[in-house]
C-alpha cells in the first residue's frame, strides 16, 4: 500500500506571498493531520481533517488554513507568508479504527 | 512546564549496547503514546505505540509505560550505527492531536 504523499517537496517563496501544500493520505485513511516542524519549536500540530470537516485546530494564526476533499486528499494554505513560516510541513494520515498516524515525506518551505 | 519532555542529548552509545531514551508527560489523562524515529532531513517514522502500563517489545525495541509516574521510555537493544537518529516521543491529546517532545538525538558509535 502506498504511503502518504506530499507535493511539492520543496518550495521557495518571498514574504507576503501565499502557498498551498497538498497531501494524499494512505488509501482508505480518512483522517489527515498537518504539523509544522521548526528547529526552535519542534513539531507542532496545525489541524486535523476527517471526512472534509476540520475536527481540531492548533494554536496557529488564521493565516494557516486547510481543507479536505471528498477523496480525503487535503491541502493547507498559508497566506501572507512571514520569514518565521519557513519550516518542514508534515502531513499524517490515520485509519478510522487506529490512533496511529503515519507521516508523509514533508514539504520544506523556505520564505525569503 | 512543557507537555512532553525529553532530554535533547546527544546520547552516545557504543555499537551493540542498549540505548535508553526517556520521556515524561504532564497530562495525567493521556492514554496513547508513540515513539517515532527521524533521520536528518527526513520525516518521522513510527517505531512503536504503547497504551498499557508495562513493557511492549518489537524486535530490538522495547517501549515501557508507567502512567502513575507519567513516564514513557524506549530501549534499543544491540544498537547499530543505523539507529543514529532523533527519537521523538509523542502523546495523543484531545481529538487526535499528537503532542511531541523536542526529541533526543542518539548517536551509536562503531
């Protein structure tokens, strides 16, 4: 079974721009969570989507948003990028009956 | 107090030795715990999950959970240079949010 996939893998943007990241979960997984990883703050939860509904949200500003489609693929969007948004953005999927989350390879975002 | 705490290391062990990684958490109501391994430049990879007090073994890895002490550990037996990585302890919070520790860097020297 294929794992979680994320696109693009690398991205360079400038301050003020916006960015959209994509995640395709493991086949059959309906839950998708997004995390941000930085050297200073570590891995932090952004939000979780299940069946196209946001179920849980972390402590991030409204510039960070997401959505999920009927095929469980998810996107996250960051608007008005700041230098501090430079990070590895990780997507994780989970089966309905499990608490275990499996991570994708991540998208490395650099904001200049 | 951080929700999940780990010693950042680095923890250095010789090849073939037992590496012991520790994690404490603050929410006494937590029920689900996970260990992930992350190689430099890569994403976290699940090693083990543990839900009940006691030990859980999987190959060279043993996870230990003590809910009364709010303590989770991971033992790696017969450590190999390929085990050199950052080990992340994660605790499931409300919903399905995972709260991660800062990670412990493990270095296995041949």
